[in-house]
């Protein structure tokens, strides 16, 4: 049978629900008959040593009993089970099948253009070289670089060299905002490379893409696809909290392919693991040479009660008015959505253009771009914007910095939004609080240590 190159392009490296495949069923059946497509059960069932039934989803690798549901299935006309863990991607049940390409591998282009004309700092150059050395040796590597150090630019040369070898590359991140920020930059840097950006709601194209940008959730749909994977913001939620996401990344990598990590705030566990199994490059200075913004503390007693009574604390009013007068874009972080939404109409009395965003906000991407384009003066936000976005001259405030959601790592990342531009290398980073937390002090100490050029812990 003649290979259908559209099917080959779509399925290469992918693990897809048969019923969701965007091709004629007869074409798929013919490829299955010739062995070009392999069929995989949606859910694997085994018996444990105690004769209990154990299920595992072959797409997301979930094997937690509470995340499976037994139901009466119209398709197999009997009791069946489906995985609730990856349900949003289409239901995988015991009687459904997953398909993957099993035929000849397509050849990826070896002709590419790196159009980025910037210049790496000496520290960036060293880190970029070390990263590529780890890549060709198939060992994991950690880029531990402070916020604003130019981590993405460090990746350009290693990615480019792998593309020239005809290899397939993936940049994954736990949060969609990071992918949305990276996509335009990568398309400009690699204008002749076929790039796909995959996240919830994105259009899945049929063409064979050599450079994939994807949320870690999207890697549930890949298997032995990539010659190297870079996990950006590798310490971010939910990646660190969900074992199936880490399994998905490993499943998406080809055998022995290196999986690299990139972050400004690695956990002690990640640092230990990388030093034991791979290599670490540390950059303690931003690309423009200026220091990280050091947080300042401002008490904001009973702020929650005042906001619930429809009054903004005076310190918060003055801080916001100063930003509006100076025409400085700003981000104000809140520890929960309810308080933020109660505060939004109060901020609108200062400027009606102020908006709020959170994880479920469909307009999040649009509002962030409007802030970047100076169409709105500022955003109220949850920790969803703690990383992955760059707004020139942005000023940052945290309301309720004492709350547990603001870990030391989260506060370092939030402060890292300030002063990222060489034109605006400094700015205000204020922690409004109802009592100083250990995390606040830990974050401040870490920032001061990095500013002194301290080595990784």
C-alpha cells in the first residue's frame, strides 16, 4: 500500500484516539492492515498480587484507582471503565483504542535558519555550550538562571544545531501562558522551521512539525516522538505535583533522548537529581547586568475585611495612583480569585480600564497583550501570571503576600517580572502583607544572595 503522507505526518510520534483521528476510517484501516499503524488498548488491565484489578491509562499513564470510573457502556454493551484523569482530551475507556504510527519514519529537513541577531553574554554562551554538550551526550541538563537572565536565548543554538541534524525538538512547559509567550519568539528566531504550538483550545494541524511547543498536558498525546525535550519552568505547578505529567514527558522522549530543565527557582530535589544524573549551568546575573529587584514590605492590616466592605486600603490606592500618573504598567497579585473579583470594581474607580485575569479567564491572552500594548494600564491577577510573561517597565505588587500560596519560589518568580528590560532594568516590587511570613524572608534572602553572585544551593 502507498503510504498516505498526511496520515504519516499527523501520527508520527503521536498517540491518538482512533475515533478522533481526522482521516477517513478506510484509510486508517488499510494502514492498520499493513502494519503502518499500530493499535493500542486505551486502558491496560492487570491483576495485583492480592487479585485486585489494576487499571492504567495508556495515554496519560494514570494508575490511581480513584481516577477510574466504571460505567455501563453502549459500545461494548457491558460494564466498562474510563480514565477521568485525561477526560478533557476525549474519553479513553477499556473498549476504545489508541493508534500510533508504526511505518517508515519521515525524514525531517536539515536546512534551517536561525534569524536571531542578538548576542549572548559570556555566561549565556557558556551555558548554551554546556547545554548542547549534554544534549549530544544524551544526559539531562539544568539551566538554573535568574529571572531575566535570557533563558530562552540560551536554548536557541542547541535547538538550531539539533534541527540541522534533522532531529525533532520539543519545548514543554506546565502553563499555557509560557507557551503563548514563547511561540512568537520562536517563530521569529526560526522562520523557516515548521513549528506547532499545542495547548488546550489550539488548532491541531496535520503537517509534520519539527519544533513543537506544548504544555506538558499535551505530551499525553505523544510517544517516543522527540530527540530532545526542554522543560521550561520545570518547577511550576502542576508539573511538580502530578507524577503523570512527568511520565508523559518521559514517554514523549525517544529512547535515551535527554530531557533538560530550565528554571529560575529549581527545588533542592531537582538540583540534587541533576547534579547526580546530569549537569547544571548556573547564571546569577540578568542579561543586562543589573540586579534582581529586592522586595520591600508594606503592612496592609485587615485588607481583606476592607475590600469586602467595598473599600480599598489607602496604601493600595496610592500605589496604584502613582503607577497611573507615571503611566507605568502594573501587575497586582492576589492570593485568591474571590478577593480579586471583589477588588476589581474598586480599582475600576481609579481607572475603568483595569482588568482581572485568572486560570479560567478566556480573555487572559488578550488582556496580557493589551497591557503589553499599553491599551490597559494594569492587571489584577492570581499566580497564573507569576512566570512566563515579559512586560517592559512593569511594576509589581502582591496583596496578601503572607498567604501560603506565595511560596518563596513563587515570590522570586513574581519579582522576576520587574526590570527585565535593559531600557527599564529596575522597578518597584512591593509585598503588601498582614504579617511577614517565612516565605517572604526566604525570597528576599535568596534574591540578595543571587545579587551578590552566590552559587546554587
